[in-house]
């Protein structure tokens, strides 16, 4: 079963420009933007992202919203930013939504559940904590919950049977790794003792981050990011597959999506991503990008690419 998913992936950029760019001067996202999370709801694609003003050392991320009919041409919501932590210092980072195992949006009692990491990036202690908020329309959100986990970044949450399953980046120490946790309610998490993904391929360097997880035909699929060994100041996206969500097999041809030097807005970073399977069986990825140094913009734009899907492997 996993062999099919470990065949070559050909992701094709099918736009001539980013799907979202930095806001105009004075906008909440005029300096940095990253961490798109995309869901299809009521025949629209909804894309939430983190945006910020100010220099890197003073940035405070808030949440923006953009909408699209086709997943390619997006318009920013006029009320963005739509959500912030509320204390003027903590950033809203790497949001994710509750999904069914196939990656489609799951509402509970009519409400969307969102988890995100929060941290004070303006000189705080660097602690990243996991929080939750809910919404009926994706625009008006409840107050952030208290911390559910410490040292957690870039969560991905699936509702699997009677359980909630969480994959996240553990940022408690270097190198960053990816862990798995289970919950009965999506609030109290029981973290596995051992990480599920660590640096063990030649292309990976320094950190693993941004797990995006779905399940298809009994296989769990994960796209994740890493710094790219041998490519200074660049990141790329790798892929892994699993039968149980805990023991993963990495793609032999990683990374499967790489920066493109011919596209200035994504010449160095292609990570911080959201992945969805479309009704025709193809896949679309939305990812944040960074242009060449000097890195005055932590992330610079949001792009997209499409993959036709896996081809059955021969025995």
C-alpha cells in the first residue's frame, strides 16, 4: 500500500505569480506573511494566514483571511486581520483546522475548531504553546484557550474514529523533531514518548517542521519541511507515508517540492504549507515562500502547486 505513495511526485506551479502577496504599506501584513491553512467550505476555498508588520525582531503575527472560488485566485477579506491573540505581544502562528482523516473540514456543533501556536517573538522567553479557538463562519473567533501543550509549533489535527490525533513540531530543543499526540476531546493531549519523525535523510538539516497530514485509502500521508542540506539558507518540502500515523517511511526522492530560483518570490523558501485533495483526485498545495537574502521579510508570499496524484506501483 505505501509503495504507491513513494513513487515520484511531480508538483507543477500553475500560476505566474503568488496567490497572495504582502499588503500595501500600513496593512497588517505589509512585511511578513506565512502559514496558509486552506479549507473548502460552501463551494469556496478559505485561506487563513499569518501576517505581520515591523522588522523581524519586533514582529507580531495576526490572522488574515482570503477567499477563492478555484483555489488559485484569492481575494483578501476586507476585515483582515480577523483575529489576534489580544495582548499586543503574542503572535498567532501556524494555524490548523479540525479535519476528517481525508483532510476535509469537520465542524462540531456547527463550529470550526482551530488550533495554533502562540509565542512572544519580540524578546520573550521563546516558549511556543498550543491554543484553540472556534468559529461558526471562519471570521469571528472565540477568545484563545489556555495553553494545551508547551513547546509545540505547526500543529496538524485529524479526527480519527473516537480520537483526535495531533502531529506537531517539538521546538523544546535543537534539532526540531515531529511528535504525535492523542486526545479524547481535542483539549487534553497525551504525547507519544518517542518522536515520529527525526532528521535521518541526507537532504535534511537542522530542523523538521510544518507537518501536513491526511489519510487516503488506509495510508497516512505527511508533507513536512526542513532546511536543505547543501543549499545555504533554503528550505524544501519532504514527504512520508505511514500505515498507523506513528511509523513513517520517507520518500526516497525527497525533497518533493523545492525552491525555484527562476521565481524571485520563492527562490529560497517553500515550506509552511497546506495540502488538500481535490474532487478529481489531484492534489493542491499552498505554501509560504521567501526570496533571496537579505531576509528583511521573514516570509514574502504564498504560492501554489498541483500534483496529478500517485501512480500505482508495480510489485
